[in-house]
C-alpha cells in the first residue's frame, strides 16, 4: 500500500476541493479514515464539505481558502497548514480550469492565469512537500490531468498543453521517486459533469452522453491508483482508447479531425 497510515497530525492536502472531482477525492480519502485539508478559493463551499466529512467519519478536516494562481497566497496557505501542526503526507493537486475557443479569440490574461493554476501551482506544491516526503521515506502525490494531456486540442490549446505538462512532469517525478517510499500518480479523466464544463465555456450537450464519466467513480479510481502506486490512471475503457489514439495517431490527421469535431465553446 503506497499511502502512509492515517495519523492525528498528518493530512491529505487536496486542492480544488470545493466541488467536483476534488470534493469526491476528499470524500474517498475521508472514507478511508484519512484527515484532509481542503483548499480552494470558495471558503463557504469548503466549510460545507468539511461538515459533511466530519460528521460520520470523525476524521480531522481543515479548510484553507486560497487562490492557487497567486504565489504569495500559496505561501500563506502552506504556512497556515504548518501553523496548525499538520504534516502533509498525501498531496492531491486537483485545482485547475480550462477555456474553449480559438486561441486568438480568447482573453490572454485568462490563459496566463490558467497556466499559473494548472502548471505553476502543481510544481510549487510538489516542490514544497515532495522533498519532505522523500526525507521521511513515505508519502504519495496525485496530480489531476486529463485525457486532453495525450494530444494537442484545437479550441482548448492552453488547457491541453497545461495538462500535457502535468502528465509529463508526474511521469518523470514517479521515476525520480523510485525507491524513496514516495509515489507520484497522474489521474487523467475524460469528460466529467462538473462545474469545470461551464467555467470553460462549454455545454454538457456539446458532447454525446455516452462519453461522460461519474465524478465519484473518477475520484475513487484515482485514490485506488494512488494507493497502489500506479503511474497513470485513466478511468473508463473509452477514455483509455482515446488516450491511446491521442498518443499514436498521426499528428496532422489528429489536428484536422479535432479541429472539425471539437466543441468551439
């Protein structure tokens, strides 16, 4: 088992925990008896989830409101976790968002902010906590990417590129950590009906119903994969086929097809 055993002063830090996959990952960890620290911008959402998790399971649940795209805010968040006497033994980098449309028509500032949240925050938090895990000889990291990571996507150029970074970074981190007692896993879900869709400017009916995956199922497969020390988890056979195709299809053909069929936002 790759996860350290629960302890009163240890915690699983979960970013983007106010809704969707992040909230379900926190539920999955809490059901296993792990204390969790919930991190996101919306404090009221975090407190509601914290009450839900504490009631039946009696696990320690902390909340820290933080804008993950702000380096100073991340520093304050880490200091607050430390001040509460908590040791981060499991790190879940789930916070992220996307956009939809032709790159030249999107807001450049919003695209840069996406890179800060989807890429910079992942590297920053791994840099803060992974060395400590390695020194202790135990710990686990779950970085949430997407099936978008396996190929470039017209209409979601920045998002797909940011998730490709997360996948490549975590693959290498997984190997760097071999033999240390610490594991790194990438979770690559396909389309999931969460707030991510509306935030990206997409609609649920932009894509056929059979491609959707349940958020709770995605979270459970991600946590199970992290428990087993797996390098990559792609929930669902259709998504695994899509990831394989994205990796091996001729790039020019893939781009032409994606440019015609992918939602324009």
